C-alpha cells in the first residue's frame, strides 16, 4: 500500500467511479442553480446539468467548505501517513489558498502537502497520474510537491467556445460583444497556461477554431517544449463539453494531426462548463517529470 494518499477535487475531471480504481479521494466541487447547491457527479448528472444550462438557467461556482476538506483529510490519514492534496489552480479558485491555510494547522502540519501547480481539467488529471507514479517510485509527499510544482509550466491547453452566451453570463465578455460575435460566427479560443485563463484568438467558424488549436499545439511542441517532446515526455490531452459524436470527431482530428501518439480525453468539469457552455472542445499537453524517466 502507498504511504502517501492523494486528494483532489472534481475539477480534475476524475469521476467518483474512477476514484476507486486510482485509489484516491475526489472532493466534489459545489455549484449553484439559483439558490440550490449541487455537487458534481454526486447530486446532479451531466445530462441534467447541460439541459438546465441550455434552458437558460444561470449556474455559478463555489468552493468546498473548510470542514469538507479537513474531514476528507482526516479520513484519508487513517489509511496513509501523509497526504498530497492537488486542487484546482490558485489562479482560478480560492480553494487552493484555503487548503494551504488549513494544511498549516498543527493537526495537518508535515502530514498534508498542498500542490499548486496551476492546473485544471485534463492537465490536472494528468498531474494526479504523475503523482501516483512518483509515489509508487518511492518519492515522499514533500518531494512530489516539489517536483509537480517545478514542472507546472510544462503544460498548456486551448479550448474553443461554441456559444458566446455562456461567457457573457459569467461576465467574461459583454452582451454587445456576445451579440456581434454570434452574428459573425466568432468562436473564441481560450488558453490556459500556468494557472491563468486568457483569450488566445478569435476564429470564424468551428472548423477554423479546431485547425488553429492544433496548429498552436504543434508550434508549442516544436519550439518551447521541443526537448520534452523529443524525449517522449509529452502526453497529448483533449477535453470536451460536447456530445459523444462531436467529441469522437474531434479526437479523430487530433490523432490524424499527431499520428502514433495516444490522446487522453476528459469531460470538462461542470464548474468549468458553467463558463464554457456545451460543445466546447479543447486540446493540450502535459510533460511528464524527468524523475519518471528512470
């Protein structure tokens, strides 16, 4: 049995069902429709979530209560000597900062190590897999934290938004910008790089947006991350808030662009999907820590 346990949250796109296979704990992130709180993958299904979103209901995100976090740690510490807690990027949520504060309490000091490696969705999922591999290779929780934070910049993900109205609802763009963009069939591409979400490029139409994301990723791997790419440390990642048909078509397009490379695909978490909306498609990568080359 591992001496170090792993706790993360549902922004990692890891389902409650998969937690048993990975032997980790996933805290379901809360969000609201109106005044009612729901917990991802626990009290609402993806189908129901997107149905309500498409029907015009506004969803807002929140963070788990300190009690939920500490109770999860206490339960995990009954089994493990130490805990590696990997939450959503501090650049997107206050839950990471809260966890760091809680980990400083006497009860958890030197037993819970909070990792802020600036990730969300599929790259965050990949961090969990890297952490498991590091623990099984004999690295301590403190060493895992240092390694995962050191390679935090070795990732990127691009996400194309299909419907601008969801960005308008979340306050990221104005109503007039959304109206003009929809009229011109503008598909914005967002870039998530080192903990922050920013605008990357606007494209006319979905086809152009997909091509642009693939070209951007190829450029990343042939320039800034060439050494890791040539060393075989790069994992191609995909993310989606679309249906199975559109997702499969996107995966095929990625595989044709990067032949011979495996592509891991996750559903975008409901917390992220509140802002992206349905039919969002993403592509990115994560570089495996060099310690796992041994």
